[in-house]
């Protein structure tokens, strides 16, 4: 069984628009959108740490 964890997806409406990084929970629900990949990845790390305890 694959470990369930939060992940980050990149979305961009048009090639010229700013990319957004969305935190997605293990059920595939979109949680929160971040402007920078670093912020989204940090949030995913924190969320994954909370889940494993």
C-alpha cells in the first residue's frame, strides 16, 4: 500500500500567468494555494510530519 501523504501540485492558467502551488491532501482534496514552491513544500513537510506522529 502506498503511503498516504500531502503533496504539492503546480497550476498555471496561461503560460504568462504566475504559477501557483497547491497543497493536496491524501484524499486528493485541494487544501491551500501558495505563491512560491518553497512555501508549499514547507507546508507539505509540516503536514506530513503531523500525520506520521
